[in-house]
């Protein structure tokens, strides 16, 4: 009976612990340990993986450069057309005032001026919002 009570006492005090671990990484390349395993499995695999990541990075940078240039060209073109339209509208308003059509001239002049101011305010606020989103995204990725 003493053996049974001793065994029961030991079973009550024993505890089981389960330990789980996880490894995650982000980026185009695996960890150095994983890269070494690829190299052991297939000679030259690590070099090919690194080369592939370099080519992908270069390709992505080229695409980003093209996208930025296109966006800049569209922006400049939009400003040029907006300038021409505004000048034409101001001249039209001036002609209306010259030929004693003050109401029409005032409406054309006022609506053109309001449109220009609205576009400037909207553009400034949307650029600020875009910059804030990019800043937040870049800082989220770093964490």
C-alpha cells in the first residue's frame, strides 16, 4: 500500500509542458540557415536564389521608375491643360465684362477661380493623405 500512495503522490506532482516555436521571415531571401540547406541539397542553389532576388529587385525598381515618370508626366500635362483652360475662361470673362455682360462674366470668372482654388486644396490634402499612408505603411513593414 505504501508503494501505491508513493506512486499516486508522484503522479500528482508531475506536470506536462508543451513548447511550440515558430520562425517567420519576410523578404525575397530565406534565412542564412535555410539558404545553407538549399546549397547542401543542390550545389549552386544559394547563388541562384540570391541572383533571382537581385533580378526581381532590379525589375521592381525599374517598374517603379517607369510608374513615377508616367505619373509625373500626367501631372505636368494636367497642370498645363488646367492653365490653358483657366486663361481661356478668364479671357472669356473679360470679353463678357467688356461687352456689358457683367453677370455672365462674373459667373465665368467666379466659377473658374473657385475651381482653381478647389483643385489646389483637394490636391494638397490628397497628397498629404497619400504621404501619411506611405509613411504608416513603411513603418508597419519595419516592425
